[in-house]
């Protein structure tokens, strides 16, 4: 069974979701923001791959995904030490 796909507006706005995740100050909301952004990035990268579109945009989505993973790891570490 595949994961639910975000709405087209979420896919088109992956950059906004990424920025929202990075700038979220409410620690309880960060995991949801990260998950939303990661899902939109993955869907957009998949779209680009399947359409054979320019890989520059696909590459641009890779680095934010890595940054989101780092943010998630930091938050988990903070929670474990709290």
C-alpha cells in the first residue's frame, strides 16, 4: 500500500513547506512540518524523474531533504536528553 500523496498545491509548494519546517519554533509541530515537507519533496522529485524533466530542480530538492533529516535528528536528540 502506498503512502497518501499530498495535494498538488503541497507538491508545488515544497519550498514553502521546507522553509516552514526550518523556521517552526513550536517543537511539537516540527515533526509534522518535516513530514509534510519531505513528502512533498519526494513526490516532486518522483514527478521530475518520471517526466524526464530538468534534473537541476531534482537536485535542488535533494539538499533540503538532507537538511530536514538533520533537523529531525537534532530534534530527536534533544527529546532524548530532555
